[in-house]
C-alpha cells in the first residue's frame, strides 16, 4: 500500500494546487484505505465508480459541484465538446486542449 499512498498523495497535491479533479484505478480491497487517506489526511472529497468486478475508479476533488460534473462525464469521449470538458476537469490549459482537439479532428 506504500506505493499507492505515494500515488494518492501526488493526485491530492495536484487537486489541492488547483486541478479540478483527478482519478485513479484501485483494487476494490483497497478502496476503503484510499478513500480514508483522501478524506481524512488530505481533507478532500472522494467518489467511487465501479470499473469492473475487481476494480474501482476513485475520483478526487475539492469543490462540491464537481461531483455532478464527474457523474455527467462521458466514459468514451467522441465529440470535441466531450474532449474539451474532460480536458478542463483534468486541469489542462486551453492551449493544450486546443492542440489536442486540432490533432484529434485531423
């Protein structure tokens, strides 16, 4: 779990420094410990989404309104808008999103 704590701390640090959200896949048996570290150690919010029978995605965020946005995100983005929204959620700059969209649409 030590390597996982380092990964959690890294993602939490990015959210604490202004990234709207972060997500990491974890085995289901680790979910309780991961959420505990996010919520109690870093004082952030955590939301679990099931990926498979053995895995979950743990979303890390700070602002309450982000939960609704997370729940509306596409699983497989297809449109420019969906890619743009995901870029914003993960804290990419407008320039980086534009570069990705230009390459994506060509």
